[in-house]
C-alpha cells in the first residue's frame, strides 16, 4: 500500500502564491508517475499536471505558465508551486500516484483564493 499526505493549502489573495507538498510512503519503488488533480465547487475533477519518474511534465492549459511541478525521487515527494493565483483556482487539490497496477490518492488540501 501507498500513503500520500498533502500539505501547504490555505487562504491566499488573488495574485499570490502557494506551494503544495505531497509526501509518499509505503511500498514505493523507483518507477512511478505522480501528479495533482483538483475539484472546484460545482465542477468535475480536473487534471492539474503529471510528472513522470524521468521528470517529464504535462500541464493543463489553464495552469500553464503559472504552476510548476517538481519531484524528489529520493524523498518520494512531489511539489506544486502555484503563482499568480486566481479565484477560479479555488479547489480541493489532490495528490496522486500511479505505480504498476495501483492508483493512490491523498486526502486533499483546500486552496482558497479570495480577497
């Protein structure tokens, strides 16, 4: 089993920045993909970005140029740097990991962008 724990969510003003962290523990190997999803009020779950074990990243068009994903394989950790935040970025952000046949999710962390 794999456990994912997010941190870094909170309240921020429009135009501000936040950094989310996700730490994975358990039966972790070296070949896996990690990423972030989000779910805004009244909307379906949306992919934010995925980073492979080799560092290749795919971003949703809505966050390109503003968000950045990185990973530290030695620590089994993935980071989401969010800049120029907008009210429409308000959502619960979920970390996830895909490894072999398994797909794992964190509990989510609330990000609220409001003045």
